[in-house]
């Protein structure tokens, strides 16, 4: 229906859920007016390309035994123009489920922005933000139920049946978006932790060698600045403080187990001056190295 005041499609007040199972027929040269809404295209089989406001989108679930369902979420924040582009040969099977919610309805249902997850708030704040993912078995079952509802359901009972499953698809799809954002947020932390552990292991294996930041970075496949920053975040001390402490630990162990001289212990710890070694040792362990000798 056209709004006479604005000349644009009126925004529906409720969720739409539908399905398509048939053959693609191209070309389709029509340009469609689209109102602000959140759409989920659930591709069970086949491919489809469409353009909204000059931004191209593609849903691709493949065909036959090689098909892998795909969910494509798009946020249309303003009145837009949409048209379809040929992406498969004519008469190729396309099987999909469509769910859409008008943005005013969605705003009411999702509550205040402050109550939403940062990932969802960011997604729904941008025009044509989109997210594609491979659905879980639970999601696929919901889509199949919409495609093939029980034969005994008619009229409003079928409508309620489909809408309930469409809203659940919305919920699970939004949950997948949030989970993906949280994983992306934590991925750098995991990567930096692993890098720092590689640095630590390299240092421990090469304590007797001349260790520089450049050497450590090169041998562990990282930049010098990254090594220094991430190591301190992970272990609470700088790389050189860690090296110094581990060399002092090695010197102390040699004193206690092997009874080496203070001069030898200073050499193990990397000190050229025995007096500097004694000062550092006493500051670290609360006693001079001579008292630690076996």
C-alpha cells in the first residue's frame, strides 16, 4: 500500500514470515520500494543476489548434496530501492525462508538501546549492516518447519505457527551475531596470550644466550613492539625483567644444588660485576648469595 502523504510504502505493524520453494526465473528488471525493516533470508538451497541502495548482497547455499544452508541478516534502516540480479541459471531450484520485522516493531520489542548488547546496538544503528553465518541444526529445523508446516494447520493457526518459528529464527540469529562479536573481541586476547607464551618458552630455552628484543621477536614471529606490549599484559613484567629474574633463579639454583662460587653464579645470572650481582640477588631474595651456597 502506498502512503499518499509520503509517496512511500507504509510500514507494516507486524512480523512477516514466508517461504519459497521453486525455480528461479530471470531476468527480473523491476525495482522495489522497501521500507525500514530487519530481514533474515534463510537459504536452504540455491543462490540469490540482490542490490539495495547500490550495495550488493549474496545468499549462497549451493545445490543438491553439496548444499550448505546459509542465513543472511540485513538491517534496512531507511526507505530504499531493491532489485534482484541473476546469480544462477534460469530454472535452478531456490529454496528459502524469509522473515522480516518492521524497525518500529523491533524497537518496541527490543527495549531501550542501553539494555541491548553492544553488538546488536551497533548492528541496528547502521543502514545496510549485514551478517551471514552457517546455521545450527536447531535453526535449520525451524526453517524446515516453516517450509513444510503440518498439513492440518489452516488459516490463522498456520500463520501463528509460522510466525512463532520466524520470531525464534530472529532470536537465534541475533544470538549468533552476538556470539560472533564476542568471539572476535576475545580473539586478539587469545592470540596475544599465545604469542606471549611462545616468547616465554623461547626465553627459558635460551637463557644462556644473548637475548635482545629483536632476536626474540624474530624467532617468535612477532614485532618487537608487540612482544613488549603483550608480554607485560600477560605476565605483569617486562621481557627484560623476566629474563633478569629467571637468570637470578638459575644462579640461585646453582648455588643451592651445586655449590658454585658467587663469581660463577654471577656469570650464570649474566652479571659482569660480582658486586652488582650480589646487590640484585639480595634485593630479590632478601639475603646475599653466599648464604645460599650448598
